């Protein structure tokens, strides 16, 4: 399946794109998506461990199974005051 992943803030800057297409086998999880993103975009690897992944506008745990129709986003931590 091919998934479109939206990237925000620092993730967007590190990947150099607002969104990316990621191919994964059917039945893949959020954890597998993180792994593939880190493989394809090594600059994102450290940030992905601290970032939330949203599936259909809700934060998702790493064991959540993904579907081709899911809306996905990488949301890095926010700093500031």
C-alpha cells in the first residue's frame, strides 16, 4: 500500500517536503512507518523517536495498524514558552 504522510515543522524542514509517499506492506503498523521514514530520510531518524504520529487526526500508538485510506502526519515536539 502507498501512504501519504504529511510532515510538519522540523520534520518538513529535515525531509525537504510537505508530504512524502511511503510504500509499506498491507497490515503495517505505525512503528513500521517510523522505521521506513527513518530509512528513507536519515535526517529525520532522531526526530521521529520524539515525534507523535497522527492517524486520521488522532495520536496513534506504534502498534496501530495502518490502512491505505488513513490520513497520516508526523508532528514533532513543540518548544517555546
